[in-house]
C-alpha cells in the first residue's frame, strides 16, 4: 500500500473557480462493488474538485504445492501408480478493505 500525503498545489487552470488545491493519492485493494461505492461517495463530496479511480489488474493465481501420500495412490490395471486428485483451495485477497480506516484517511486528507 502506498500513499502520497496531500500537498497544496497551484492548478494549471481554474477548476470550479479554484486556482489552488490539495493533491494526494493512495493505493488500496478492494472488491469492484466497494470501488464503485467509494467512487460514488467521492463524487458527492463538494470539497473534492476532481478525483480519479484507476483499476490495476492483479494476478491472483499462485502455485499450489501438492503432496501425495503413497498409501492414497492406486494402481491401474497396467501396474502404473495413479495419484489422487487434490482439491484446490479457494484463494482470498491478501488485504481486505477496511471502510472505517478509509473514511478516516479521507477525512484526514480533506481536513475535516
């Protein structure tokens, strides 16, 4: 997770009659439904002149180590050992979105 604390900057052109504003950014991991909610709530904030949500594709597949117990193996009619199938475990996101922490960070950025 990376964050750039907000810094006051002069705008290249006026936005909503403002010529300077605080600019900052953060990265976070969230479900797409949560990102849509954050985007909608940010649009409704009159203190926020502009915002941008950028989605980054993340590879979620990880190699799975499989172990076999010799006693669980069976032998085919041709005398070849056949290993049993091992079910794949469901993968979860490494970092879950904490809405309270996100709200606190937004309030800190916006100076509430």
